[in-house]
């Protein structure tokens, strides 16, 4: 019985080896170069209200009055992952989902499901975002807006881009 337990444990550890190798990249990533500069001398907790950027690490995402702890990270391939998280902000706790991809320059592109905290009656706290959504796509209504679409896509890519911080205060 003891040998069987050791054998099963050994096989389990061998099976988790490749998964561990495909976890999120090491290091700390910030949503701006200025954020990296601030992290050289202070931690996100020490920055407090001066935390005007977002920080991503293997543990999760930290922003102003917001913390998301990654619960489960599943590798899609060697450079992209799907992470489930438990988030807390301004008295609310809610689950969230993140798609994370490492770009060729080493930066991360982090896209999160726009989960909104619900109020106690079950309605979302801000219905204006839901009303602004266009399921047919903006280009269906305005076919001549390809320049606007590419500019908007670039702005969204910049918004979701996190640069690696070379040195951070631990």
C-alpha cells in the first residue's frame, strides 16, 4: 500500500512538471513605464492613493483600491494563459477572468472579462455600459470608419499592454 501511494505521488509530480513550466512569466509588469519607475522605490501597498497604474504578477493584479488574486492559471501554449481570479474592490468581491498573452517584446497583453460587481438586488452597478454595447458591431452602422477602428484597436492594445519592470522594491 505504501509503495502504491509513493508511485501514484511520483506519477502525479511528473505530470505537474510540464504544467509548472508553462505558468505565467516571472517578474512584475506595470501598465506604464512611469509605473515601473515608481515601483523601483515603493511597493503597490506603499504607493496607496498614488497608485495610478495597474500591476500584474504571477500572484494577480493590483490597482487603485482593487486587488485580484489569480486562483487558477491554465496555459493555452507557451506564451498565452487563461487565469481565473477572485477580485475585491470598494466593498465588493466578485470572480473575474483574464486572458494573458506574452508579446514578442516581452510585454504582456492582459484582457479581462468586464465583470461588474452586482448590487444586493442583483442589478449591475452601472447599466450605462450595457446600454452602449452594439452587438452588430460599430462598423455595421458606419461602414466608412476603418481608420477610426484601427485607431481604437491601437488604443485598446495600449490600454491592455503591461511592460516588464526590471527592478522593483520587494
